[in-house]
């Protein structure tokens, strides 16, 4: 199995990880079951996935707690844990990147995760006041202390990344990127390549749009939040559905689901280090894990890439 290295650190991962916002993320999703969430994490670790991506914001620490419980059954040295913080519970969730807050957040996450180090720690969102280099320097102190092994930022603009990376201390970036949301290819990827910074996309399956489960006649209830998402309405929605349908013969040729085919495209993409689809059910994890066994040719990769070029934004 291929192993990827995070930036210039000693942190490694499989190219497919698990996004865990549906593990304990009761503030984000309805009707979550914590026991099932634990089984989702176990399914990942039992089927070759080594990176678990979580955050304080996923259940206000509950996701980290569930992962911490599961971790006790596994060899910690073989699991890569990524977590994030920025929302300050003492200020009603206001974003806080101050060094004191970040250091406290790491200590609290270590307790919830029941571990003595975190492989990747991200500043989840930038605040409006803390100098970015000051925030990153706080994480550098934690890295020197052995509490974290890699420094990450998420949802930062390129200018904010440059400000934070003035001493070349950022190891990894996590941001919104998919076949239908490709701004990062021109705005971000050249800088990351130049500075040997790893990249992890979130929403890789476009909130389900790239899995093949929708058709052009799909109708969403008036109270469905997708009503307000331009990807799920009008010509753009129809175009995305058509692009996915056009790739069905390629998925069939690989005896793969559409989600597996799309995930294999991310795995082959040289700009991406780890792709982290989420899952509510253990069966979803098992299906996603099979993408690591799917080998795309260069022609396959380009066919998938080109299918969505006109839809990128």
C-alpha cells in the first residue's frame, strides 16, 4: 500500500483517510449514534486506513472523545491523528488563534484523544486579530515540545498562509477542493508545491454530488439546505449530474462504484496528499477503502479530470 509523507515531517499516512465529522458531530448532523460512530472508526483502522481527521468543532469535543476510546484498542504508533481548533467555548464559539488558546486547545485535545501526542494539528479557521505568524509560532513551540508532530492551517486564504509561513513552519493545508470546486489549482497549489506543503481537500465528494446518487429530476424539499446551494439547482446541478453519468462506463470498466472512481482520482492527483471522505455507516468506510486498490491509467485520470473542467468554480 502506498504511504504519503506530510510536508517535511516524519508523519506518514495512507492516501485515503477518514473524515469524522459524522462521528460524534451531533451539533452538525441529526440522529448520530455514538456506538455506530465508534464502529465507523474501527472499520477504517481495520481496513487499511491510517489517518483519522477530527476537530473540536465536531460535537464540541465528542468526536475526539470517541476516537480516543477506540484508540485504546489499537497500536497508537500506526494511527495518524489530525485534529483542529479555533472555536473558543469561553467566547460562545468565537474564533481564537491566540497562542494561549491554541496551546490550551492542544492540551485539552490530548486528554480527549487519550494520547500524549497529536500527529497533525490545524488552526481550524483564522481569527480576525491574531497575527498569523504568531499563531503558527505557538504551534511550532508545541511541535518542539513533542505534543504535535505537524503544523497545519485550514480555511486560510493564500495571503494568510504566506503570513503564517514566513518562517516555513507550515507542513500541511486543509481546504475546500473537489472536481467541482477547483479554485485552489491556480490560487494555492503552486505555492504549496514550491514550499513542499501537503494538501488535504475536504468535501471531496461534493456533498454526495460526485457519488452518482442524484439524477437530474431529483427534487429537494423546500426546507432542505441544499435548496440554497447553487451546486444543487438549475443548469449547474444538471451539468454535474451529466458529467457523473458520463463517467459511468469508466467506473463499470474498473468494477468500481462512482465514489471509488472519484476517490481514486484524488489519490492519483499529485497535488493531494490525503483525501478524507466522511462516513456515517461502517459499510461506507469499507466501500471507500477499496478506492486504494483501484489503479487509474493516465488516460483514466485525464478523462475524469476533463469531465468536470467546464463546471469548476
